């Protein structure tokens, strides 16, 4: 197929990278929302910037490699080459920098109203100027390591995302480049004395008083800049020595990553002339790779300011504090094993606490009937009770098998550190499976009672990370279903012998059969025509084969509702192609992370939770697991939570047929479903175990809803069961 022909043949698809940039724009919109607390808006700018950093390090880095090849690979959805995609990315990113700057200066103006002032250097009083100059000379200048670049002073290594000051120096009509790296030991902000909270970024102070460092030169120009390096690197077999273990090879790889090519330079002011030319030459970048911003490049400083705030301002500037609640279905006074044997347990993070799962692992580490604990680990917190309990289990003589993925992007070193701790305690470790990352979230506890083995299985949609379990929405199913347990036992058996082709009765497992089975389930709904129903909640949709199956289902009349937080390469509402598909995205206080696959309605419905997104990498290059939900009560709970998300009118955006997103019109009531889930979790935690929580009419004005359209939703909010899933209304706005 010739390049650009894909777009003509598939008008219902869009480019992955441009779709991701639209997602990050939705993150930035949270920083622009005046109803979001002030410092939470500051955090969203930081999240937006960190997201963009990773996008350049991974996706742009990958395209850079492609664009340098003679045989240029094309995007299978739009037909664009790597170079064409880079051009489109640069065009889309520059307006986002302008939005980011405007957003920060709006927040800066609002902070000023509360006596919090981010000062420009020209706003300083003479006394403040003297204070900063003296501070610089006493506390910063002694630890700086400036240099000039000439024949005797070679251009140094520039670290990733670290601030530097570059100066155009002249000495006897000779042009020289001066550099001042900013050490990590220098605080990001310098606070001025006085009753108000007044501060200046340290890098601005260093730049301002740089003439004290280069006093023998005249300074013609100076800028603050940051570089972003490519981080898209993988461990090839030839990178590792014959007798070298995978962990040692990964340590070498991390060192190699630090020296990859530079793909972006960010400057905190306009750069022109000699300084621009010399930096482009030394950094080996083109001018289109330079991005200018007037707001600080680094904006992770809300916590530094918060130290000076009283409780009243803290309450005003941040979301109301929420601690994940103990689920009433789980008794704190009864063994987890006893409770799990009575019925399946579903934890819904971050509304439910992760503590019941951790308590189960702790009990397993001490229970004499437990023979083994086996689990997959992709990301862990910096401080992890889970590791402590697993180590305790190994030290108590249990067989502990941990399949830890050392290639979890940007968590490699953390996982290496934890793997060493687990190994020291006697756990048996497996480091992924060759070129396949193990991204599944499965834990299997095997117990022996009355001469028989019994399985307790946990399958989740998110990581065993105690920190992100308070910030990401995820499902964690814990079951004593022995059929599920047998599949989990087979899964770990296959992983320990590197068998990716194992067969399972219940699990959908990538890369072997997950994609094939999902496509078969879509086909089954397609055969039902207008009676078919498909709903999925994922982070991303990029796999072209599944997209085409969804398109075929739409053409046959199947109603398809997609809840996609991030990248979505399928365009809804294209006449004759995707008219029956709607796409909704929620970006809010918590990161929507759970994955749900749902096919059909009523008693015949098939429902799965999974670790996998609808992406080619998840289906073909990762080990993923999707677990069916058999418990009717848990299926009902997931359905209710999933369906209710489509009624969000505050944080939900609906994708239009051109790929843009629009907020839902606030015709009736503002519904922030994450906040409602928080309130529901708090109220449920106040009740006795296994009792239903009842919503009060104070939480939402029921009178303003058309009952015919929202009747089922209201029943659920009031605590009633929704009997007829057919009654859930169409999601796309008329």
C-alpha cells in the first residue's frame, strides 16, 4: 500500500501520536478548570509536562529512529511516514506550550490574591535583590561547576531533563560558549523573608547573577534550557553476555539509556543568533526541535509552597482529603481465607482500601496450610509492604515464586532493587519472558487442607503498587473458584518454563489467545445485528484488527460504547462506518486505569476484567490476562459502576467524528462520578458489613432529571438493583 493510502481506505481511523496529544490536552484542561482547587490545577500542569516528557522520550524517540531509516515505515492507520508524523507532532505540540504558559500565568495571578507570589526578577525590591544576591554568593555559587567550551574544555555530557544556563561570552572579540549546570542540591525555589509567601526559582537567580561567575567575560546573551533524550531502548539478546543474568544486563542498559541522542530542547525564553546556532551544533538538533516557554519548564513545586500554608488555605487549595475506605463486604475480624471461601470479593481502588489484599498475603505468609505464593509484579511502590510479606513467607519456608518484570518503563531500577531484596529472602525470581514483557496482574495462593490442594486467586487490572492504588481506579478480584485457580496454576507453570502457547479454560491470555478470543466475541455480537451490545473500558485503543472488527459490528447495527481514557485510533460517528460507536473519555482526580470487556446483555452477558489495553503491544508483545467474572453480584457491581460513568457531565468528554473532544452540555445537573464514588465508599464504610448503602437526595438533585432517560441510574444511586440492562440509554449526545 502506498503511503497516505491508508487514510483514504480507513476514514474511521486516526494517528496514534496525535490522539495521545489530544489526551494530554484534556489533562491540561483540568488545570484550566476554575472548579478544580488551585494547587490541584498546578499539579495537573506538572502531570501534563511529565506526560509530554515521556511522550518525547518514548514515542518521538521511536519515530526519530524510524525517520532515519531509508526504508521508512508508515503508520498503518493514516499512511504517514515517520518524518510526516514528526512534522505533525511538532505542529500540534507548539500550541500546547502556549496553552500551558497561559494556564500557569492564570494560576500565578490567582495565587497572588492569597499572598503567594512567584516573582519575576524585575519585581524585586532593592532589599530583596540584595538578599538574593547574597544568598547566591553564599549558598549557591560555591557548589556550581561552570565551564567554557573551547579546544581545551570539550562540550560536556548534558543530562536528561536537568536545568542548565548557556551563555554567549566574548573575550577579546572571541565568541565562547559558557555553561552552568544546576546541581540537584540547589533547592528549586528560593523563598524571600517576609509575611507573604514570595519566591523566585533558583535557576532564574543563577542566570541573573551569572556575571559574578564569568566576570572576566562580557555576556552577550544567556538562556535557561533543558534537553530531552531518547529513552526508547530495549535489551537485545546480543547486549547480554552469554553467562550474564538478565538483571545485570538491565543495569548496563539503564546506563546506556542516559547517553542516547537528544530529541528536544526546551528554553525558558526566546533563543536566537549565535547561541541558538552553537547549541544546535553541539547538541546535534535541528531548530524545529527547540520549544520555547515563558512559564517554568519544571513545575513540581506545589509541595514546597504548601509548607507555608495554614490549614484553611490547604483545605481550599487541594481536593478534600480522601483515604481509601475499608469495604464493608470484608470483615476485619475474620480470616481472609474464610471470607473468600464464602464468596468472591471485588476491591475497587481507590475507593476501597488495598489492605484486604495485603492482609491476605500477610496471612498466607504465616499460615501453616499455605504451600506456595506465586505472583507477577510489574510496578511496586518505593516502600512496599507486599515485598515485606513475600519475604516473610519465603523465610517461613513457603515456596514464593515472583515473576518480576525488570523492563517496566522508568521503574527498572526500582524493580531491580526489589528483586535483590526478594532474592536475598529466598524467593525464586523470574525476569520476564524474553522479548515479551509480563504485564499481567495475577497472584495464586495454594493451600493444603485434608490432603487436598485448594487455590485462592487474585486477578487485577492494576499494579500491586500501594501508592498508585490510592490514585488509580482499578479492580482487584479475589476468588476461591477452583476452576479459575487451575487456570492460574497453569499460567504460572507455563511462565516458569517459558511456554507462551499454553491453553486455558477461562483466562484470555496474550499473546496466545486473547486477541483471537476478543475478536470472536465481537463477531458473535455482530451476528446479532441491532440486538448486539459491546462495551469496553480501556486506556487505549490502537490495534487495527480489533478496530476493524468493531467497525464491522457497528455496520451490522451493534451498539458499541467505548470508555477510553487516552489514545483512541477509532473515530466514532463516521457515516456508513462507525455510526453506532460512541467514545467517551474521563480525566479527573483519579487516573482511570481499569480495563473491562463486556459482550452482550442480561444473563448471556460475558464480562472480563483485564490488565490489557486494546493495543498491538498488549496483544502481541506482552503477557496479559483477562479474567471472566462469574459471580452475579460482582458482575452486577461492575456493570453498575461502568454504566454510571457514561452519565458523568463534569469530567467526561465525548469524542467527535473529527477526533476532537467536547464536554457534555450541562443541561440538567453536574455529575462528577468519581466524587459520587468517593461519597458512596465513605457511606458504605459507615454501615455494618454486608449491608447496602443508601444514597441521600442531598447528594444529587433527583427532581431535575428526566426520569425516563435516567431512571435506571437513579435506581442505582438510591441503592436499588437495576433489573433490565437494556434500559441503559444511548450515550452519544443528540
